[in-house]
C-alpha cells in the first residue's frame, strides 16, 4: 500500500493502535505481520507500537477500572507498587539470562516512577556502563523531573557507535512510535561550529532515497546538541570488518551478516581492536583473494556507490564514508548514515597509535583543497579496500602530526597498500583511490557500474558519459565546489 503523506501514515498508525488495543483487551497477542501489508515500510514502527501498547495494557489492567473514585489514591499506590515489583522482577530475569536490563524503557512508560526505577537499577547494579562517561549520562542519571530523562521527546536506550563529531545512541520516541538513532555532539565542539553541524544535518532532511537513513530532527536540550535520524536494525560494516579480522579469516561474511549471522566483539574496546590488527593480514590472505568474498564485497560496495550517487544528484556529499557509516540491515542490504556531518570538522590527528584514515587526501592534507564528489569516490573505494585488506587505505602514524610528511610520502604508502590487493580488483582500486581527484572515476555511478561488472566477471570497457568533459561535467563541478 502506498502512503501519500505523513498525515495518511499517522492516521493508519492510529487505526492500528486501536486494533492493537482491542486485541490486547480480548487477551490476544498482536502480531505485526497482521498490519505489515498496510504499512510495509513501517514494520519497525508497528513492532514498537505493539511493545508500547502492551506495556500500557499490562500496567493499567482490568483492576484499574474496578477501583472506585473514593479509593483512587490507595489504588494508585498499589498499582505503583505492582509496577515496581514487575520492574524488579524483569531486571532479575535479565540478570539470570546474562542480559543487561534496560531501565530507560520502563522509565519511558512510567515517567512518574522514574526515580524509583532508577534506584532499583542501581541496587541491582544495572546502570549502563557505556553511558557513564558521557554528558548524556549526566542528564539521565541526575534527573530531578521527567524533562531531564530524555533528549526532547526521545528516550535513550543504549550506545551504538562513535562518530568524529560525537556519539550515537539508540533512542525511542512515543509519537510517532519509532526507534531512532540519536547522534549527540561532543561537548568540546564550539557552540558556533555545533550549530553549523546541526544546520548542515537539517539540510539533509530531504534525502529520502532508498538506502539512506535521513535526518528526522535536530535540536538542543539542556546544552546537549543532537541529531535524530531513522534507525535500521542491523550491524555496522565496522563491526563486520572487526569480526572477520579478529578471527583471522576463520569466519566469513555469511557468519557475520544479517539475517543469518551477527558479528561478535566490540569495535570500541581497544583489546578487540588490537587483536583485529594483529590478525588483519591473515584475514586478508584467507578471504581477500577468495572469489566468494570478493564477489560479495564488490556487490555490497556497488550498492553503496549507487546510494551515494543518488545523494550527489541532490547536491549532497558525504565526505566520511567509513565502515562505521554503513549499516547492513536485516535484509542484508547496506544503509548509509551521517550524510555531510563532517564538512566543518578539522582532519584527523596523529596519535601514538596508528589512526586509520578513510577520508580522501584532499580532506586530510594541510592547506585548502577543492572538494567535490571525487572525495566520495575515494570513500567508496576505501570501503572496498577495507573489505579486502581489513585496514584503511591510509594510516596516520605518530610522525604525521602536521600531516606534512603524509603529503610527501602518502602516495608511496598508498601504492604499497594497493600492491597487496587481489589483481581482480586492483585496477579498479588504483583508479578509485588515485591521489589526484581528477584521476579517479568520474562519478560514483561510474564506479558502481565497474564494480558490478567485476562482480559478474567482466570489465567495463566503454567510455562512461562523464569521462569526457562537457556541459554536465561543468554543472557537477559548480554544484559541489567547496
């Protein structure tokens, strides 16, 4: 069924909510598949809606309707006590299963009991460790009223990823019922730059192409600036690469990609990252040259290139196509997030340990450089390189503090990395990762054509329409000039 407007979608969701409530009242268990044909693109929202209404039904129950007006206060107290008992029981069950209980979900359902629920979580030792060092955690843990339990209308559930400008969390919204990704900006980002980033993100709300995870809202709550985007259940490509490298190629894409598999390990833990770096060359030797892994990698990256190409047609650059920016959904298809959010950020800095660089040289080298769609061509090529070699095409070393040395010997370093790529993909990567932007593929669409041809066992030999300078080429340059 095609939904013509947000109003039609909301009307259908309200109708579905009524039907869910009727089934719950009749003692039936709602099945999201019963409404999937009505809103096939909003299955996750329907699942969340069922979860929310089930919570309400379980806590309100028939006994609440039987309470008289004179006994209202006593009844409310008894209900609160029953709710807290259910919370404590749920937390204990989670502990017995080896899972972390999620107090925020319960707090979202019962904001008037938020403090009591948090106390239960603290007693059982179930505060979310991943949030304790972040400013958002302070907003959540030190709340005195409902307004401090969330970012606007969003409740934070858990940390899911890191980004150069902040930290991404999984959140939930009641209206409309949906799960979202909340990218919270680092507190050390200057206020003016922070609002520039939010403004750039807000301008990408029109990107609604398939495969893109569009921005839904930007805002600031108690000094915490955030970007809310559509969330897709799945795993990041960074997690996939970490798992494959960590196991030295003993696992393959079938083991780690949805729907059959899920990676293990944590890309935020230095121990896992160090172990993956140790076994990366072994994984590259076992998997990088294998025909199955190569074919699947080519197809996946070609899909990403097509998504990026569609965004380019709307005048938007990504600028930071790292593996963390790619989410592989339940259907096994890649989805692209964080479009255009690094435009105002300085390049990465060298540290004592190697720093992987997925961004194009013109975005990293010192000085002013023209940046256009060729930067994303590099980014797409970097993703394929990562899938084949399990490392970034460029590495900032301790001696690259001012990146001057990188400007001098970067091309040589890159060439040495490319020499290790399987011959079937080396020619394409040499062009996509050319140091000179003008020497790369003319567009992401052209690169996608070549990747798909390689996956079929053939090469693109004809000239792409944008290989030759012309009016459209000039139009593209004008559109993306820095």
